[in-house]
C-alpha cells in the first residue's frame, strides 16, 4: 500500500499485510490479532482495513469493546451481529435457539450452552461468507465481555476455507482471553524517528525547533501522543517545561492532557460529554436528556468526540477514560442515574448504571443486580452473572446476603474458567461468615478451583480437609469431596496420595447409614456406591479387582445416578466393553443444551476406552468433540487428553509427523509434574511412535521413563499399560537383562491377580525377554483366555510376537494362523507399521500376502475427521446437518468432502454410500 493510498503514516508494512489478507481471491480464512500499547494505531489500522475491504466488495461486521459493557453477557457479540440478526432464523434449530437465547431475544430461552453458541456464530459467519467475502473486526477486544470473546475465539479456531478474515485489536502485548494460543499476532511497535517526524509535519500546527524535539522525546514514537502533544504545545508552548518537571507515564500524560481539555469546555458541553462517557454505548443515546449534538459541539471542535450516525464516539478510549475520571464522583453518579433512568427497559444496563452511582449498601439495588445475574446466567454468560453477583454482594447490607451472593458468584466463576477469581470470592465468604454450611461449600469451591488451576497437591489437601470436616454432619458433601480427591489421586499416581484418599473413604464407610439426601437432584441412594467404586478404582486399579469388579457388574444392572463416573470407573478397572456402553449412555444424556460442559470428563474416559477396545475412529471422534467442549468451557486437561488420544492413535497408525506437535501441545497445556498420568501417557506415546519407526534405542529410552530403577512406577496405573512395549523395545535395542530386571521389580509391586489385561501384557513382556526355551509358556497362556480379545491391538501384538518366535523355532505351520489373525486385526485398525511387520513375517513363512482388496481399506487414506464426515455424508446427511453434529461450519464440511473424493477414487457424493456399505461389509 503506497503513501498515496492512505493518510496513515509509518504503518506501511502493517497495512500491506492487512491488504494481503483482504484482497481477493479469498481461498482460505485468516485470523490476525493486532496487539500494542494504547495510541499505537490499532483502531486506525482496523478502520483502514475495513475501508479497503468495502472497496474490494467485502461485507464488514464490526464490534468494539467498551469498558462499561465488559460485564454484560454477549454485548460485544450482539453489537457485531446486529446487522445480520435476521439471518439467525436460517440456522439449524438448536443453533438458532442458542444464539437467540444468548441475546435475550426469546421469552423462554434454551438452557445456556457455550458450545452451541460458538458453533452458531461459526455457522452464521460461514454462511454469510458464502454469499460475499466477509471481514470481521473486533477493536478494543480486551474490553469485550468474556462470553463474546469465548464465542469469537471458538469460531476463529474452526475457520478453514471460508472467505472470511477476522481481525481483532487488543491493548497490551498479551492476547485477550480465549485468543491466547495458536493464533497469528501482529505486535505494533512505536514509529521510527523519521516516521514520527512525518506525522508531526502532517499536523495543523506542527512544532519546530526545541519544542519539536520535546514532543518527539516525550511521545517516544506513539502516534496518538505525537498528535495530542503537538496540539497542546501549539497552544501552550510552556507545557514542555511542565512535562519535564512532572514526568508521568505516557498513558497518564495523555490522560492528563485530555482531562485538561475537558475541564475547559463550557458547562453544558462538560455535562453532555460526561453523560456520553457514563453511557459508553454504541447505541444511539439521544433519549438521554442533555445529550444532544448542540451540547456536544464544543467537545467535537476540541477533538474529544466525533458525532456520526450511530451516536457520539470518543476520539480514543483514553479520551473516554480521561473525561470520566476527571469529573468528581458526585457528578459521575448523577450521570449514571440519568442514564439508568433512560434505560429502564433494559434491566441489566439499568441495574449496572445504578450500581455505578452507589456508594453505600442498598438491598433493593443488590436485588436488581441479582436479577440481572440470573438473566445473564440463563443466556449463558456465566462470567457476567458472577460479576453481577459480586457487585450485588458488595451492596448487600447484611452479612448473610453478602456471603450467600459471594458464594453464588464463586460457583458461577468456576464454569467461566476463572479459578483464581473463584478462590478470591470463596475466600471472602470465609472471612465474612461463621455459617458452617456456607463455609464448607466455599471450601469445596476452593478445592475445585485449585484442581482447575492444575494445583493438584493443594487441591488434594483442601478436598481432604473438606471431607474430614463434612463427614459427621454433611456426608453428601464429604462423599463429593472424597470423590474429587480420588480423581486427583488418579491424576497424580503417587502411592501416598492414593493411600490418603483411600483412608478418607474408610472414614466414610465407618459412618453408620447412608448419607442423608441433600435434595433429589443432588443425591440418590446409589450414588455413594458409585462413588465408592470410583474411589477404590482410582486408588488401586489392580489390587481391588477381585472385590470391586463383581460389585461393578452388579451395580451396572441397576439404575445409575452418575453414569459418567461409573463408566470411568469401569474403564480404569479394564471392564472396557462395559465402560464404552455406559459412557456412551452418559454422553447421550449430556448432549442437551445447558449440560454439555459436563461431558468433557466423560469424553476423556470414552476416548481411552475406545482406544483400548480397538474403536480408534470412535476414539478420534470423541477426542474431537472433547476438544470442542474444552475450547468452549476452558478445560485444559480435557483438551490435553484429547490431544493425547489423537497422538497415540497417530503413533499406532504410523502417522509419525502428527505425534510430536500433539505431544508438545499437551506439555504446554498441562503441568506434567502435577499430572503424572499425563506424563506417563506422553512417554508411552512417544515410545510407541519411536517403536513404530524402528528407532528402538529411542523407544526404550522413552518407555523406561515410566519406571524408576527400583521399579517404582511413574504412574500407578498407566505405567503398567506399557510394559509389553517396553520389553519389545528392549529386545530390539539389546537391553534384555536391564529390562528384565526393571520389569520384574515393577511387577512385584502389583497384586497377584491384576486382571486379564495386565496379565496378557505381562505375559507378552516376559515372553519377549525370556530365554528361548521358556518363552512359549508366557506367550501361550493368555491366548487360552478369550477375554484378551477385548483389547484387540494388544492381542494382535501378542500374536505377532508369538508367531515370530514360532517361525524362528521353524514351527511354520503353528506360526501362520497367529500371524494371519494378527494381520487381519492390524489391517482393520489401520495400524500400518504393525501391518507391514506382520506381512513380512508371513512372507518369511512362505505365505504370499495380498494387498487389501477393495473398499475395506478405502477410508484408510483419509484423516480421522474426513472419515467421520464421509461416513455421515454416505448415510445421507446434508453438509449443514453434518456441520451441526460435528461442530464445524458447512463450508469446512464441503471442503473436507471435496478433498476426500480423489482419495476415494470417486467423482462425487452419490458414490459414497457404496463405499460405506463395502467398508461395513
């Protein structure tokens, strides 16, 4: 972009980059965050991009964050989509309901669902971009409400082939919440000295000589500072001496200059400008008495505000802040009351403006804010609801109401993903009240928040303390706290932590009688039994099987109060088929709007149960859905588990390039020192990937990290699931004796009857490491138990290793059926590295191995997401229906199908059903 194209000085590189993004043709979507200090030109660049986009034939949708609206749920998103709200009715029904509910546009909104709201935004933007290339801009994104930020971030990460560019500007060097990772950034720097000089020269009354040098020195390349300081020094040449005598940070200096301009305005203009600052809304404000174009004319002449069609707009957010804080509190309060009086038809804004005018407790006002919080919660704005309740608590005259509202705010801040804020709010409850019920609930919230913050050790201590105190009087809370503590124990895998959680269970079991019900919704008679199974499974998954598995199976025959927890317990105990069935049932209950966030943990367990049972495509589908939920509800461990699932399937299928980036993302998101279960899975996956590539020394180095030299497992559960692969790597790395010693020490720490899965893995490991004359007994024993077929990949590995051993013993006829069966399993799973090895072994047996024929392998060349889309399309679903089910945009679905057809060797959609039918056959 040349200088003659624009009056923007010193930003040619940035403008050129923006122009590249918005200039046709638009073959793919682009997202860019503009970051930098106040006054560096983010707003100017966004405005210039919008101008260029309109000139290029793009539709432009824009929103601007406002400090006064950051606690109003979906205010920023509503501002963005207001010009196209008539299009909401064309969305799939549940998406339309979610978006209308978020905006408060229906009398009976659906339960709030962040995931559905996010996909509704994505679908709407995608469909708009199908009609016309689309530019979306969000200025001052640091002030957008959290619900709007989350919805925009969700959509931004799922844009692929849409003709859409999303630009967001935010103050500072750190992206706004939700945009922290994986999105491109452009950090604006101060202007160079020559460009700063050019900008000064472009001012109506540019300074010269010593005054020019003073302005350049004070502005340090900040364009807004250059403009404002030049304006001041043109009318007051002595100002430069004051800047030197009373140094301020640049932002403070600019604010002071703007405040000085404000106080020199005529009284009517000052009053009108203060009303505009208090209202701080993009909506037309002519209904507010005293706020008129005539009254604001002197402020416009001073360059403090611009008057246009939408209403008065401050020249810069700093101007609004300067005006607002230059007025005494009494004047600001009067302005807020005047604005509130004009907004009686908007209860949330009415309440917040009254709250801004309040200095003393006021129960009526606190109740208004509590009502506002309820409205925000119904629309899915958990963070906005929590803010309203926090302010309501501040205005509550009595300590009981204050504590109650703070506790309610804490419980809403938790699903908003703001764990530090939860602890702050719950901590205030503890300082305010001696009410034992409120205190114990606050401490439970603190335990939750520590768990969400990846502070497992602190969370565990807090939860055990709650369990101990609640046990005599509030057993239901004690069970809940112990259940969470057991979850921490399983995540850490430390023996001492598991022992403490088990001791807490023993205390609960020693109490006479079942826990009294808190309410029909909170507690059912069977929940204690389900929690007991979970706690025992988490703390000793191998040693408790003889007693706990029969109880698990009996309980499964009844009505489950918490099928998610129960299914996860079945997975931990290697009752894999039961786990898959129960977890799928649990998930079906959690697909309704308003409860979808609770599905994150269920999906994490289901992913691994599907991996274990050979349902790898189902595992990838569950991981993708879990990743969507994690993004919508800010669940880092759920996202980490989804990435690990995807990585281990990629390793087993030989998709080597995908493994390392996924593992790096997990390490960045999860503290593996606190979450030793994640650490164990990472080493297992990395070792399996190296093994698949034939890097046996590397594989052994990775897998041996799962145990200390004395056999102590890194994780009391997951470490043992890799013993057979550790042995396989050791054999090929020629570390037999070392590995045999390590594994025997590790296995000596496990109960004598750890269950058929670990027995099969152990037998394979011992067979691989045994002397040739004793290996067969180890290999053959688990093959006599059909239960081992529950874990097909592990079974096929055993058959492959046994078949290889038999071939080397020249027992070709005994080896062939084992190798054929293993090959069939590997081919069905798409485990390419093991498929090649099984084929090689069969050829060494003299068997001619044919390539897989026809459609059974037709989908193997597709990515997991492409396979899922192709299967649904083959079953007759439209692109829109597939997008709604998979939380993608319709254009992304179409793009995946278009890229899949050549891989499948077909011309179009009509041939998909034949491919799918042959695949099933």
